[in-house]
C-alpha cells in the first residue's frame, strides 16, 4: 500500500458515514455472523479494538482484521483501535488494517503508519491535543464523546480549528446523529448502542444498523 492510498481510504470512510466498533477479543466463529449482519445492513466500516497488548491479544485481533477484510472485500473498510506501540501497529497493518487509531497521539505509531501508507487516526480530547495532531501533519482526528454536550464540543473544535476534520466515537443513539452531523463530523463510530456483544441476535444488530444508517442519510438531505 502506498501513501497516496491514505486519502482514498479516509474518503471511503467519509462516504460510509459510520462504523461499528467491535471488541478485539471476539472469536473467529462469532465474527462470521457479525460480519454477515453488518454487510447485510449495510455497514461500510468496522473498527476492531485491541483488547490488550499481549502477544495473544494482538494475534487474535489481527486474525479478526484479516477475516473481516477477506469477508468484506471491497464492501467493508476495516481499522484497528487502541494501538499503543509500533509493533502492534505493524502486526495489524500486516493483517490488513486500513487505519490505525490509538488512545492518544503517538509519534512512533504515526511513523509506522506513514511508512506503511496507512492513515493514522489519533484520539484527541482537548484543544492542545488537536494542536499537537495538526502540528504532526494530521488533519483528521478521532474524538471520543457522546450526548448533546459532545456535539456542542465537536462544534467548538471545528470553529476553533477550521482545518481539522473530526470523527466522533461513542455510544450514540440514532436520535443524536443529526446533532453531530450539524456539528461537522465526517463520520460516527458506534459502540455498544450498535453492537451489544456476541450474544446479540443478528436480526437486532441489522435493525440497529439500519436505524443509524437512516439517521445518517436523513441528516445529509
């Protein structure tokens, strides 16, 4: 993958509009049903969270990423989150991760992503974190938030930094999506309000995903 593919992936993520955040400790058996449900909805992107930094945790998450890439092919973007070290990033990129996210801005993880031509999406909370990301050449950031106050905060960030693009991540409801769209987010990453765990009926996952998709599309009319 070359560096000129980074904008392509981010643009595809913008077009998808929202992503499902999945835990990285799911079994490969469980991911089959989840992937099928997401593709049927359709959900165009997923992000798999690294459960811990152990070799076993990284290997399991890498296997999930590889399986999702294989099943989704061109219909599903797959990223990896909660990555803390260059070695973890390299393993997940090798498995097929199309973006890497970390708890906070990491220059070494960023460098690993740059070398692999994969875009890096750091979590930011405060104004200084956004400034640091922009100084590192990153105009797209991930803001973990939720609720009406979260949308107001995103709006403040966008007004303060006109050249920053924001993806929000949290446990949103479909009713909250329009406020975030109005605040200027480029995509919304959805947690437990979309995927409630491996025991969740897949019909319920599809229903929830379609509710979010409808909210996203109606917010852009």
